[in-house]
C-alpha cells in the first residue's frame, strides 16, 4: 500500500467513524426523547387521574354529607304525616319507600365514587368491604385473598382499588361467571395480583389494548401510570385471568 492509498484508507476510516458516531448520537437522542415523552405522558395521565379522583371525592362527599341527609330529613317528615284517608296514606307510604330507595342508591353511588374506608382504613379494609357488599347483592361469588399486612402509598392504593373494581365490573357485565378469585401477594418489592373467573371468556391476544365493553384500555392505562404491567389470558369457554405486577414502596407499620 503506497502513501496515497494509506491516506485514502485513513480518510475512509475517519469518515466511517464520524458517521458511526453521528448515527449513535442520533439514536441515543431519539431514545432519550422518547423516554422524556413517555415520562411526560405518564405525568400528564397521573395528573388527570389525580384530578379525577379529587372530583370523585368531592362528589361523594356532596352526595353523602349533603344530599343524603336532606333526603333522610324529608323521609322523616313524610313518615310523620298522619292521614285518615286510605288513599293519602298509601301515597305517603309509597313516597316514603321511594325516598328509602333514593337514599340507598345515593349511598351506593357515593361508595362507588370514593369509599371512605379507603382513605380512613386502607386498601385491605376497602377491598374486604367491597367484596362483602357484592357477595350480598350480586349472584357473583368473589373470593378475596390478602397478605397479612398491606399498606401502600395513597396513589397506589387508589389505582389498585380502581383496577380491581374494573375487573369486577367486567366480570359482572360480560363474563357470565359464578366465581371470581382475587389474590394479592407480596414478593420482595412487587405486588402481584391474580384475578381468575370461571366465566365464558373471550378471544384475546397480547397485542390488544381494548375490547368492546370490557374497558381494557382503562385497565392498561391505570396499571401503566404506576409503573406496573398486566397480562390478560382468556379463551372462549375457559374463563379469564388477569395478572398484575406492580412495583411498590411498601410501608410496614
């Protein structure tokens, strides 16, 4: 190789190295930008969710503390009215019964919006309360398995509660299931949640993020916001399984 060829060879190597560095810099910049965009998107979603939860809490308080007592007072006044007319008495009794139904519905709506037990007594108690209520009022039998102590941060508790609400509602509305098992376990710094029903199931693959009437997109969004993952397995006639893996900062009392 003469001096000129050596110079050309050196120039090609330098040019190749420069091009390689430019490509690497470009790729790294794109990856960093994508990470920043993802982080910003997660922050925006978290802000929206927190705003929604605050509004739910306000609405629940208004229903429970203002409208509920008002209707209860009206019910008391209706019950205190005396009438010798059988028709009027029947109307009063019917009005009282309807007011009772309205008060019960308001309490139920307020609980769905934001159960007070979630903020006062924590996730475990709120889930036990929810499951006990549904076992009394729906044909679905829900089995709940909890670790001995589970104390999560506020945002995590709300997210987990909402996700399980979504799973339960999906099961009630679409699965045709008789039983649903909810099992929460702690593994190191991760909360594992396994939900299994014996319903009709549906055709699902991992590339799906939504299915008609099942609210899967909302489920994926909630678990993604808190840095978790969900794997959904379902086949027609073989029930549905949800497996959540959520990284946690576990606070032990």
